[in-house]
C-alpha cells in the first residue's frame, strides 16, 4: 500500500447533494488509483447544527455511491479535548486574543467609511490588559481569535503544494481574505480551521482533496500547521459543480440531495456518469 491518504470530511447538518458526491468520489477514486487509503471524517463540531440522523444518512448515501471507507470513522465531537490542547498551545505562544465584538459591531465597523476590507478589523486585538480583564470578568461571551500578524511574524515565509505546484503563502492576501480568524467560540469549542488542521495531521492525511470553495482557507491552515509543528499535506482543490444557470450547487439553494435523486429512480452509476460529464 502506498502512503497516499486522503479523506472526505462532511458536516452532518444537511443531506449530501451532487456536489458532495463529486467531492467524495474524486477523493475515493484518487485513493484507489494511488493504491492508498480513503478516510471519512464527520465534522460535527458545531453541536447546535449537527444531527445524528444526518450522519446516518451520510453513511447510507456514500455506501449507495459505492464508496468504502476505513473504520472507525473519526468524529470531531469526540476529540474536543485535543482541539482545546492545540488552542492552549497557540495561546501559550501569545497568538490568541479574546474578541468581545458582536456580529453587529463587526458589521458596523466594516460598513464605516474608514472600515477597509471585509474581514474582522482587529478591534479587540488592541485592548489593553485592564479593558480585557474587565470584559472577561463581566461574563460577556467572547471568541478566541488568532493574531495573524504575530503568527506570520513567528512562522516566516511558508508554502504548500496545490495540485503539484508550489504556492507561497501570501501574507497580504491572508490579511485581507481571512484576517484574525476565529479559533473557538463559546458554543463551538474549536473552529473548522483549527479542527481540520489537527485532524488531518492525526489521521496522517497526505493529500487533502476538497472543493475550490475551501481553497481560500489553505494558507491559514498552512500557518496553523507551522505554528503547531504539524506536517503539511499536499492540496488538490477540485472545481465546483454548478447548476444549469452556472450557479454553484449549494444546500441552501435546495440542490437535489442524493436521496431525492435515488427516490426518483437514479442509480449510483447514473450519478457517476452525470458527474463525469458535468
Ligand atoms: N467539513 C467541510 C465541509 O463540509 C469540509 C472540510 C474539508 O474538506 O477541509 O464543507
């Protein structure tokens, strides 16, 4: 067996649709072609949105597609202590700060005439010790954010490979596209970014295959890997499926779920054939 390890990492907060099928089949086929391993990870860290029946539906739909995965399946909700430990390491490096801003306050800051860009402007980064202590003591909910500038100063220049091509992390782009990312919230103990980076390392994923909609996050993931001393997988972001009008398939637009297609008489072979043509 080769050392090729990839994964499909759905969140159980909706039924899988054709876009998921494309992602899962792309990763599964790549693993097969490389004689490697295919893993499944359930990204159920957002307890308020994850539903057990949707997790069961993921297994059912993937099996129907003819996909086989290794067991046991890693479920993020079972590893919260690991994410907390990773967060604590970043905190110990002085790279995390509490952010007390509400969504509304952030929106207002961005809408202000001088509010450049579309990412969090770093308001709480500059709070002094006393202001921070007062807010913490008030019991106000807060998010923990990565101080991106300090993080980049610590890591120095970074790169990763995208579809076999070396790509340098562009600090300026990272600042304007992601900024001081949230790493944890009161109700969600670890953000997608922190959990995914930790899990890919623990699961020894060598190639991350996922949709192009997540490509923006890869430079941040590379930064977190460097900070936490984790290996960097290779990345392959695949194209996104679009509907007849050219719009990206998305759950919120009611994209046809695999179970609806199945109920309508479509077979797994039909889905594969459709996706190869799509
Ligand atoms: N859980 C993410 C999603 O459902 C995918 C994470 C990843 O592939 O890195 O969009």
